[in-house]
């Protein structure tokens, strides 16, 4: 399954992303900064630069994904 994760660099995301990757899912994390992008990559996720405030960008990031996991802070 292709999954888009928002909030993936927080405490919960640091557990959820590796579990999804280990289960064989293709995980993409939404990152606002280079620091967040590096953290997502280190967890095994592909990186998509963007921001939740950018609705068009979020729609593009979600295109082709089967699910979105919004991890709260």
C-alpha cells in the first residue's frame, strides 16, 4: 500500500513510519524543512516537500496514494 504520512517527524511518527516500512508499505512523508526531510529519510520514508496549509500541494502529495496517516503532535 502507498501511504502518505503527515506529522511523521514527531514522537509518534518516529514509531509509525518504520512499522509501515517494515510491513512492506511504500511510505512518503510530508516535510516542511530540510531537517524534517532528513529525519523522514532516515526512518525509511520517501520525502515530499510541502505544508498542510497548501491545499493544492497536499492534493498532489496524496495523488496515487491508498491512504493518508495524519499523526498528531
